[in-house]
C-alpha cells in the first residue's frame, strides 16, 4: 500500500455513517484504539518469532488476530456485543503492575478511558477490514505511519483541540538537536501529547546505538506523562512503531498532581523536552503540592516549577513558553527569579507569530537552561520568517532548515558559548539588567527599531496616555465648535 492516508480517509467516511460517532474527535478516538490493537498484534507477531516462549498479556480470544483479522469473521450485533461487553471489559481489567506485567500495564493504560462509540457492528467490521489492509510488519508501511499520524493530527485541527498536544516537527527537532541527549541519559516529557518530542529524542539516541546492550539502554531511557486519553493512546502507538517495545514509562496521568516533596533522587532526570499546556488553569488543590511562594493555578507556571525541580544537577531542559510567562509579574516573577538563581538560562529563541497556527496565535519562545549554576546572562535569538513569507499556516509550516542560522551561531555550553557574537538577530542581556526589570525576560532586540511592548504596565500606561490625548483633542474640538456657534449667533444677531 503506497499511501496510508486514503485508507484513513475511507475509514473516517465509514464512521460518518454511524449514528454513534459524533464529530472528528470521536472518530479519531475510535480509530486510535483500533489502530493500537492492530499495531500491538503486529509487533507481537515479531516477538513470537524472535523470543522463546513469548506470552501475550492479552487473553487469546481478545487478541486482534482472533476476532478482527478474518474479513468474514464476527460482525453485526455479535461484534458490537463482543467489543462492548467482553473486549473492553477485559482490557480495562488487565494487571496494572508495570514491573511484573509491563505490556499488560501499557494496554490497560491505553484502554482505561477509551470508549467504543460505534453503534453499528456492520460498519465496525468494515472499519476493521480496512485496517487489516495495512501490514505493520512490513518496514516500508511502518515508516508510512508518519503519513497516517500526520493525517490524524490534521483531523485533530478541525476537531479544534490539537493545539493542546501538538508541536511542529521542526520545533521539536531543533530543540532535541540543541539539547543533544546522550545514550544513558533519561529523557522526560511531562506533557507528552502525541509524543513528538519523545520520537525525536528516540531517533536522536538511536544514532548512538551500535549493539543490543546499547539498545536496551535506549529502551529504558524514555519517559513521559500525558493527562488526556486520546493523545496518550496516540503517543504509545507512535512509540511502539518507533521501536520502544514496552512503553510502560509513558503514563496516563496528570504530572502536576504529584506534590514536589514526593519526588526522590531516583525520580530526577537528565533531560526534559516539552511544550507544556499554556493558558490553562489546574483544578483546585493541585497548587497545594507546590511551595507557598510559587503557588498558582496556571498550568505553564506550575510546569516550569516542576521541570526545574525534577532535573538532576547539570540536567538540561528545553521548553516552549508563551510571551506572557516572560513578562508576567507576581508569582511569575518569583518563579523566574528562582529559575535564574538555580539554573543557567543561557538561551531564549523568540519565535514569530504563526508557528503554532492554526492552534494559537500567541507568540512563543524556546527556553534552554541547565540546572546547577546561576544565570549570568541570557542570550536571545529572534527567529525570522524565511524570505517571502509573512506568516506560517497549515500548508506552509515552519521547516527545520530555517533553524540552520541558529545552529551555526549556537556554539557549546562547555566553553560558555564563547563563539557567540551579537548580530541583528542575536543579543545578550546581563542578569543585572533582568533583575532590575523585576525578572522581566521579555527583552527587546536592540538592533531593530521600536517594537510593540507586551508589558501590562506599559500597555496600561500607553492606553491612559492615548485616552488623555484623545480627551484633549475632544476638548479642543468642542472649543472650536463653541466658538463657531458663538460667532454664527453673533453674526445673525
């Protein structure tokens, strides 16, 4: 099969005929659990050939090959009854022990919040048969999962919620390249979404693997947590197809629920790569697990506190944050003060508008820091649009090649980035200047003209000034009109 995208489109067309599936989000959720079982079964076929006495965590009657593989197999009401009352009940109740039954733990985690939306067993059989046309044991078609995956993500856009768990591939690739994870380091994404950062990290680390022992190290190096069921399911499936045999370290949970004091040295990691949700507010009580001086319900701020805490000494992080975090005050200032005191925030890459279009128009930044030494200065790099481009969109997203200038300028942290030089896109700001600005990290490019400020104090001041100027003009106009009317009255008298 040369292209999987038409297969997925035909499956979704079938689902649109089903009265139980309402909208793109439900169609994608339905497709994803089916896809997971199909992929899981294909990988088990490989394990049965390569591992002696391999035992599936899924009971034989519930495995894809037993009920789905035969195109003339169970269908109609019998299929619907089997899926609703046997398959889901069994998979949701598998052993939840990640040590003794890691594969069962993965399957249960995928299905614990999954749901069969389809009401027609005949249409469900048609969908299953379409999926059976994909052979995930063929390496060529496994690689094409990226096409399928991108198709699903594009459909998530129209469902209106993809921005919560999708980062453009070029951005994830650049961040991974610059952080440069090394084999043996533990890599965490505490808000994995559909797994983009982790897949990039796996591909980066696999270039360092040359034997089975090193592959075993890689298998145990990837960790992630995702709060929502559908992106978690997509992430686990994605990692399976990228060679992580048992992605039991990808938990279906809310990272922020766990109080900071509960983290031990064993929980700390070498590398954090993430795009935490921003603009969101956590449920009441979660902030109580954080120190009193940095308590907030704002999701992005809590993630910044968590990431700083969970890194090992000399651990490295790269994350996406909105402009609001950079210039925000109050709790945000205290969080930034602690970050700059405990970590070396050496680089902020300022992205232009539209990088995350159509999910959000908010301007974003890439922050790179290393834990263990205080920040002395922060380098800024303003990423430009490529020539002839005025904005990014779905059909013309940001490309990895656009980061070549940053990569050439980057240098190495080992020598304090001694090779870096200021230019029209890059500038350096001392910690004293940032501290004097009440830890405001929204530092403007000094090499270009006046820019619009996002500082609330500046915006309010400008608003008040403009209102005052407008009032002066109104008063002057009233005076002119009054004089004109007086003159006209006197002339008529």
